[in-house]
C-alpha cells in the first residue's frame, strides 16, 4: 500500500552517517541504483556511527546486523542498509544499539560499524536509505554533498502540492 492516498503531507529525513550524500543512481548495485527496492538516497560514510533518519519504531534488524527497518511516525517504511553485500560478513563489523520494537528519534544512534574492517574485507561501505511505500506522485528533494549524520536534513519528501518549510 502506498503511503500517500489522499492527503497532503511532507517528511524530512536526516543523514544516517557523517559523509557525502549521493543519489541512489550512483550506488554500485543495480537493485539499489535502479530504484527497484524503493526511492531514497545513499551516504558514503566517513565515520562508523549510523543514525536513525526519522522518528519511529524499529521493525527489524537483519540477522547479519547490516540492515535496519524503521516504520516512521509519519508512515514511511524505511530500510537503512549498511554497505553492499555486507550480509556475507555474518554480523562481523556491526554493533547494533537497537532491536526490533525499540522506539527511535531522528538522530538516535542505531549501530556502530567498523568501516575499516568492511573495506579490508573488500566490501563497499555506502549506506542506501530506501522508502518502500511511496508512490510515483511523491516529490523527493535531496540535499546532496557532505552532511552530518543524525543532524543534517538530506531529503524532503512531499505529496499533494504543499511543502514543509
């Protein structure tokens, strides 16, 4: 079901890490870059702290600790996926600070990550952030470039013509 059915609404998402915010199309993985898994953005992290982009509830943490699903208070279904193919690490390099059922605020730390170890193992550390339940009428306004994790608003999503100021 689409998040937007009839009313005007807007949402802002924070950067999930310190680093460069890039469009999903620049992620070196077809599933993410094509938008097949949802719309959003990605961050090339420079520090190993990952933050919640929204206020909401943690719906799940992947067994390999590399992916976190969050249902925002505004109704967005969000996936924060740390690295590409990092499921193969079996949880090494990831230390979650949340579990399914936890309430989070935008900017709360959800995980600590050993970026150097991930790179040493040959994996890309980019963090795609996807919204799976928005429809084609939603307008995404990304803020690309360097951002502070948990502090900088990097994506404004609007539907219905009105934008949040």
